C-alpha cells in the first residue's frame, strides 16, 4: 500500500474531526469518548474530489469507511480553514470556540496529518507519505478507521460539536463539509 496515497481531502476531514474538540480544560479530567454523528456535504467540488464516506456504529465504536476519488493533484494552491462550534445540548445554540487558520494542503499534511493521523490511519487506508507534495490524484479508500481520541483527552469536554471545514483554491472557497460529533464521558 506504500505506493498508494490517500486523499488530502480525507486528511482535512480527519484533521477536522481530531481538532473539533479542542477547548480549555482541566488537567485531571475523566476519560472522554468522541462519537461521530454525521457528515454533511454543504458545498461540493466534484471537479476536484468525489466522496462517499460513512460513520458506521459497531458496538461502542464509530468507524469511518468509504472512498474518495481525487481528480486533481493537490498542493499549497489548495488551502483549508476550519471553524469549530460547541453546544451543551444537541439542539442548543452552537458557539464558535476556535478558528484554525487557513493553511496549505502540503503544510497540513506535513504537520497535523503527520503528527496526529498518519501512524494510525495507514493501518486502515492507502495513506500517503505526509512529506510528499503534491498529493497525487487517485482513488483513496479508508476501511474501519476508528477515531482515536487518546492524544487529546485533556482537551475534551462533554457536549456537541459542529466542525465546518472549507477547501479553497486560489482563494475561492470550492468545498464545505460540516461534521457533527459529540463527546461523552466513558
């Protein structure tokens, strides 16, 4: 699988999930679990990528499955920005708690993807080398990827999250996905 590469869009999606729950928190908190609820494709860019991802509940876990057909090579001319919102109740008012600044795809892959995802993701996907740029066009597949929140336990707090991820090309937003998740005590 080393020769295959995973979509940078999938990396953005997973980055959104991993960073969706950062907030100020005490150091001595009980363990928490992130539960993925749904993914909404609010603005498609099918000339860039076609996605078919699911969140499958298996026992106490939610597994990410699906594929992405990336139709162009992605480099730092493509950028992402992420807005994170939190609510105490599922139908409550979501308040913005963080903005992750606009960052080029290659920079995202070389930092956040490499530091938080690559080691666990490569066991469940045709994951690319995080230092390779551009991310080449291909069909990328993820199978039974469990979101591991162990690296971010001290940042978790119970509640509901909406994470909005945008993809920009030449400073024009071409794609918007929203991920809904919640955090429970274990």
